[in-house]
C-alpha cells in the first residue's frame, strides 16, 4: 500500500514534542564537559604541526615546571597501557592496516596527531603548559594528493611499502546478479550511448555542536568513562580489548550528547589517552577539545574521486554501470573507515534496473586526518554520482531528467526486487513519491518559467535539480555483515521493566545523540502496552544500565532498536497472561489484550497490565510455577536492511554576472514506511537537508601544499545558518517495510543523501546554455562564475583540478 499515513488515535503516528527538549533548552542537561569530580585533573594535548615527521626528541622539563602541572606523558611513558585504536572492518583479508597508537612514539602521520599530554589542575594551566613542551621533528615527505598517493609517489607509512590499504571489487557477472558490464559498454559504444564522467566528493567535517569530551574516573571498583560518544558499548569493548582491562571492570556512560553525524562513532585517541593517564595517576581526569582541535583531528568524511561509465540504449534505457573509486582514508584505517566506500557499492545502482554493474574501490592512505562515516556513510557519495549521471544521460538524449528516471526505475508492482548489486528491496513506490514532489514543487510551471528566462537572456537564470534516491539503512543483518568481514553484528537489545507503581522503564542499547529516542521509544511502548506516554521512562547510554547494545549509527535505532522494543513488550504481555488468568479465574485462552487491559472474552471482567505488575511485585497470589516478574528483554537481528526512498526537487537562481547561487524552492517527498512521530521525522529531514545542501554549496575541508588544514575554524569552514537556507516543503508517502512489525524505515540520513545532487543538478541545469556540464563542489560563486566564463566545470581548489568533459563525445578532456 502506498498512501499518506493518517494519524491514529494511539501514539503511533502522533506529533509528540520531544521529552528530551525540556532539559536541553532549560540548561538542566549534563554534557560530559559539565561533569566535575573531586580531585579531577585536566588534560591538554601537544599536537604535531607536521603531516609527516619523525619524532627525534621531546623535552618536557619546562612544561613539568609549569604552575599546577601534575605530569607530562609521551607515548613512550604510557607504553602498552595506552592501548590501540581499532579497525573493525578489514574489507579484504590482505588489507594493509597501519598500527594506530593513540599517541605515537616515533613518527607522526598527520598534522594534529598527539605526541604528548599535559596533566594539570585546571584546563587553562594544562593548555599553557602544553605550549612549553618542545618537540624535535625530522620532517618527512607527505602523501597529500589522493591520486598521487594511489600511485605510491610518496608513502604515508614508509614501513608498509604502499599507500593502497585495500582494493574491494564487486562484479555482477561474477556474483551472478547481472550481466557483463564491459560487454554492455562495448555494445553501447557501437549502437547506444556511453556517458563517462569523473566527480569529486570533497572532504567534509562532521562539525557537531558539542566538541568531543571525555572524563575518566579510576577510583572505584570499576573504571568509569563518561564520553560524548555515539557508541558507548563499542567503546567499552575497544578499551577492554586493547588495554587488557577486563570488560566487567569498565563502565562507559554517554550522557546527553550534542550531535554526532558519524563523527562520534570512533574509539578516539583522546579517550584512550585519558583512560591511560587516569589509570597511571589513579585520579579522575577530563579532556575537552577546542573547536579548532575538533575540526583538525576529529575524523573527516567523504573525500573520493569517482570515475563512472554509464551505458544506455539510444532511447535512454540503462544497460550497464561501471564505478571506479579512489577513497582517501587519511593517515589510519578508522573503526569502519575502509568499509564506507563498500557500503556505497550497493547503492550506485540506486532505484534503477541496471542489467550489468561493476564496482571497485581503491582505499588509499594519506598524511591527512583519518576519514570515516559521515551522515550517510557511502550512500550520499553513491547517490550523488548516479543522480548526476542520470542528468547527464537526460541531457544527451534531450529529455526531461524525470522522464529518463521513470524510464529506468523499479516499478511499484515489481517489489520485492533483487537489484544488480544483490540486495532485495522489499517495498517502495517511486511513482507516488515523485508525483507528490512534482505537485508540491510546481515542476511544470517552473520549467515554463525557465524557458522564458532563457529565451529573453535573463541575467539571473533558473535551474531545476532532481534527485531520486534509495538507501540501505538499519545496519544489519549480522550474517550479511559477517560475509563482508565486518567485525560486529547488526542486532539490538531492549528490556522492559514493569514497576510496582504502574510505571514502565524501557532500557535500550541504542544510544541517542539528538534524534529523539526517548520520545519515539516511549510512543512505541505506550502504544503497544496500553499505558500512558508520560508513564514510560527510557534509559540508555550507560553500559551498567543497558548492558547489551550496538549503539547508534546508520539509521538503525528505530528499525532495529524499535523492533527489539516491540518484541520485549510482546514478551511482557505473554508473561502477564497466566497471572491475569489466575487472578481473573479464567482460562488464559479466553483472555484478550487491548488498550493495556486483559479482559475475559465476552465479559466486562478485566485487569490492567499495570495492576498485574503490582500483583506480581507483591507475589501474594501467583499461579504455581510462575516467577515474580513480568519484566522481559529481547534481542532483534534483522533479516534484511530497509530501504527508504524519495524524490527531492530543488530550484536555484544564479546571477550569471557574479556566480551567486540562491535557492528559491526545495520540495521533497520521502517514503520512510510507517511514521512513529511526524514532528521528529520533519526535524530529521530538515537537518539532513541542510547538511546535504551545505556540501553542495559551502562546506569543504582544504589542506595546503604543506599538509596544513587551512579550514581549521568556522571562519574558513563554512557552516550554514538558518539565514543561509530557505523553508522546505516536506511530505511523505507510505510503503510499509515488510521486514519489521512496525513497518518503519530509517530517516536519519535521508535528507543528506538526497539533497546534494538535487542542488548541484539545479546549478548545472541553470548553466547548461553556457556549455557548463559540471561545477565542482562546493559550488561557490567563484567556481560558478569561472564555469560560466570558461564553459567548464568551475575548477577545483584542493590538490587537483576537476576534469573537463566534451559532452558531444562523453569523454574526458
């Protein structure tokens, strides 16, 4: 079924203001940096100014003599106690993975890497003393250009003998999921159309609102770690696995966390250093990074060169797609960094019926900050490339971009559909979402206005951009992840505690950092259990309370964690059934459960489940053999990913004399299955849209020729504000997921995935009359102006120029 979901009388589908917001907006929240412990010391990191250098000496004497300085440690001082930063996803058996010590002892591999840590009684005194640490470096050649690094021109880690960490390949002919792509391309060269393009995914910085922070208290029976992290359970495992401290002796707490976008799913060097220093001194310590440190050393995202070849018939049916990526890992292989391009591999075919497909990524080490998942993690990169290609195909054919997409997309009656990449899309209706988006956008009217402006040669040209997308999200199932050599599973855990007073505690392994988990999960439990929304309390982010979990990333919280909750609730109901039957003096088979009550079929006799919880607590009158508890827990491992989709349309106006781009209208219709809380969904989509639009128009992490990050503050790294964007028109259609009982699909990354190509397609569409085929991201006024005046791509300001293509031949120039 595909229709606009109507709000129900229960909690599911209801606009609920977020429970979390009251404490957040009134300042009653507890960020990690707010935590102060008796006798707590503060850390400051001494960081390398060079991207690649040998450490020949560290003089800490002056720093140690600083006011209220307690200690200064180098990597050699901490030794094995500092543990190591792990890579959880070696994508191929022979992956080249450099050892990643939190604080290296002999050589630094990127500018910003920590070489010493100062411990003082205040943060200011620690920072002042850090300036007094003298480090002698022998500067080494640095691998900074991605393409040159792939050729091993300069080695990022000379001891490894190569910069190529891994080459991962998928071929539909070899996998048995499709035909031979080389044959499809050869046939298209003879009697069809071949489009060849190369696109640059610039390097981005997650730029979360709250900088990373960690507090470690080693003074109790357990070592307690508070951290601004997305992954408390994974962090606990990583610390234990690399330091030798028993996992049972480590407690990790993620208090309120101010955003992440993937940027806080690391086991960070700073967390490990703080852990080691706290153990060494036997005292609590805190480290909170500055914003500059965050931009410099918190992991970055994207950073790819994408070379693509699309084959099609002369009427526009796609016949083959070949993708060749260069992916910049930075100096180290991050926790899932090598797997980010692999996630994208399954999405380049998008919503289209490609008969043949081949993908290859070459993951390359450089002397830059390491990269990892950033909102969308591989899916935005893939969606950008294929949606740009589909626009290029439409231009080659002289057809409307939506017409070409409709010609090739999977029809709603064809679901479930197994793609050329081997995934099974369970449900969807691209036709309905596109029709609704066109209606909201006023697509035909804007096309007519565009034609009028072109005809009269307006200085301000109008461009319309299209992006139709789907994504695999809800990172799972465990068996599939295992087949890809991923180091963890895809399950999630939940527990329902029925309290004697009639209230309900929900424990979830999903760890929130701004998504609204406490509200949405309360709605699910209240709706299914039949208790008031206000009576549900959600507990999370503490490995002592939530002892099992795989945390939050990849749009998995609702579709995996929410389903675990449903299953735990159902167990509560079934455990309560024999107690209710006993107390009502009825057969369990004659009981019906609805709206929080068990009733005897055909009578008005009944009991609320909260009354049963009280009776179980008292345990005065339980059936023989029934334990005094109806609390239940469940672990859910999905059988498939889930596949939200949508159509996004963007209109931009471009001043052809200045190159200024102004968004005029943005409309999108997403299909995320059944919606739990429309208000939260709108917030997720709005935030995602701004991040994707920011990649298209503003954001870029830029290094100079010396390996220095020159966008190391918000003066140079351009984050948009509300004043830079416009109001968005949102709606959704509903194709319920068939792989979970809620029928839900992920939404956290949808806006970011879809919006970037919609905006860039709009920019290029406006400039087609000037011979412009592409503008390198971000589409700054300078780049747009240069593209207009050169009939090219607008240039590339990092290490390599974006290629120019002759569209008449579809070949790179």
